[in-house]
């Protein structure tokens, strides 16, 4: 890829020998904030009348919206947009969160059609002097938290800060050449992500089929395992023992609650977010751990089976999803011989490595591609500033 950066360097040297001009965003793009979204307009699916997407921050997480915004949870009519006095953000505008913890996710997305964004979102629409995709790539390497105001409880980004941010504006020929190169990287990454998704679905189907085919007794979970509650860690010192909640690792402390192979099962929150651990850990009260009789059941076998059990369907609460020990204790688990359990674990370990391991298979290749893209993006978008010594 050295020839790629050399080509861009030669192009920059030829078209802007004195360096590249850096200009404030407010001079080369329109920066706008979104609109309050009244409840009475929310919840409409796309239709012939309600055909204008109204994007919230959460819509950036929808499948298919990883770069381009192609779907929304809410659509409104032109009449509703007029009643809200909401102006439409134009196609190719770049949007990002402007308030709250979502800023730290550093998400930037590109609109594909005329849209409305809510008041937690900001939009940047390129003017004719800059290629909109080039501007997206420039901003994709920028940390939104750098724009965040103050150290208060709720971080926020103000338009007055954004419009002053300087970005490189090389000649259009240079912009288009860089976009073409970076598009190739992102297309390769998208192809790998699609292949990984297909492999994951294939793996899940095969995993489920393995358990469905078992011809063996099914016994309640509490016949071979004890479900144990978590506790607070606030009085502990810092250490290297991970503290788990229902979302994963929260921090590290100097003591453990358990140090044998176990399956962690969320008590509240993301009920299907299971963890298999063999090292010491501490768990808080939003997640259970299990003490398993290994003479009956191999812990990792239990983990793999529970991944098929759709624990979220056992929710006992109306608000935050919740599981109780009473409900979990009665979940029926297939218990074949230990030899058969180990055979299934070995098979699923191999599949899991191909779909989940960061050091093997497609995930490793995808990680390498992302690192390569980020490296060349940063290299290609680093220009000598006009007027500085060359």
C-alpha cells in the first residue's frame, strides 16, 4: 500500500505545493442541531404518507446503519414535519450524537435521504468546496469527546465549538482520490462483516441442532448447580480481579467471589448476555454465578446450552428485564454422558473460535482490516498545512 500514499503525496505536491488550506467547519459546511420529537408523532412505520425518517441517536445502532442511515424506528409525514417546524437535513449530511454518554461512542453516520434528526443529534452538511464523503472520512478519525463541553454530569457538544473546528480542504481531485481509496477499504470490511454474520448464523444453527438431537434425560438446573447472588465491590481495593455486571467487566478489584469454572447469568438487564469464566472474578448483584457439580455437568457444556435457551423469554418483570433464582432453577438441561458433553464442547469451541476469537478466523481478519483502514486513513488525511515550513 505504500504506492497508494506515495501517489497521494505526489498529487498533493503537484496541486498544492505550498501545503493544504485548513478551514473552519462553519466555512465549508452547514452545522445544524435537531428538533424536539413530540410523542404524538412517534411510532409510525414507513408508509406512502409517513415517508420522512426521523432519526434518534438509537437509530445509529440499527442493523444496516453502520455507515449509511438506511432505516429508522420512526417516520413522519411532510405535514407533521411542517407542524413541528422541522427543517430537513439533506442527503450525504453527517450526523452524530451531541449530548450524553452517546458522545463517547464516537459514532458518525451518513444520511441517504432527506431526514429529520432529533435534538440529541447534530448534522454537518458539506458545501460545494468539500466532498461530503471526504469530510466524513476526516471526521471519522476525530474523537467527539474533544468537542464535549465541561466536566458536568451530562456532556454536550455545542454548535459554536463545532463550527470553529478546522479541517483540511485539499483540491477536489485530491479529495476524490482519497475517497476512492478509503471506499475500497470500507467495502472490504463490509464484505468481511457480512461473511462473519453468515458464519455466525450457520454456527448458531449447528449449535442448536447439536442440542436438539440429544437423546438423554433433561433435569432441572438446580439438580446439579447452585445459583449464587452477587454483591457490591465498593469497599474493595484496586487489583486485577475483574468485576462483572450484566453488561460485562465493570472494573478490577483485589478479591474474588469465586475461582472455579462457572457460567455467569444476568439477573437484570441483558438476560441473554452470558459469560463463561475459568479465572477468579467478582460479580455484582445484577448477575448470578453458578457453582456446578462437575461430576454431572461440564461447566462449558452448560454455558453452550444456555446460549440456546432464550433466557430473555423467562423475563419476570415489566420494566427492566429480570430473572429470578426460582425461574432459573427449573430450566431443564440435557445431561448426556460426560464424554458426549466434552465432544460437543470441543466441536463448539472450534466453531466459536472461527466466529468470535480475536486471534483466529474471520474476527482476526476483520480486526486486521480495521487497523489497516485506520492507519491509511490517518496517513492519507495528514496534510502539510499551507504556509508552514515544508
